[in-house]
C-alpha cells in the first residue's frame, strides 16, 4: 500500500521486517542516496551487537514498514536528527522523543494528503 506518496526507502532491521520484534526505535539520519529518506527503524528486541552487524539491516520501501507499523506514517516528515520511540504501556501507543522523554503531540504528526481535511 502507498500511505505516503514518494516516501522513499529506509533501513529497517530484519527483526522488524520479519515481525519477530515490534517496531520500537526510529532515528532519522542524513540521506545516503537519492531514494533514501534517512529513517532507520529498529525493533524492541534488537541489541547493540545485532544492530552493528550490517547483515541484519534491509533497504525497504518506507510504505512497506508502515504496513507493519502504521504509527510510522505519523513521523515521516520529522527532521533529520529525530530520535524517537514508540511506547505502548497499555493505554495506547504514543511516540516519544527519546532524548527528552517527552511525548510528541499528535498535532505534530504527518497526515497523508489523502487524509487531510
């Protein structure tokens, strides 16, 4: 499905793409290629050792990762340097700025063109 037109590619861990782990961490780095939107998507079971092994990363269409975790749609246009996490403590999912620990207000979320009023 295309949630975001021309969303580009990102890197996601194999644990995310195989759904062995739930999407938990998102960091946006400068693009490494024209199609790269800069997002790096990691799961709740990824360890530092796992993340350091290049074979555990896949280049994927950002929309494909959004199919696995729709909450990613809302962060698509956040700035390079964004360091976020999805937190679900039983009261619904929220997106948190990792360095500050502050919840991202829903009014800051990206809304796809087809969903805008």
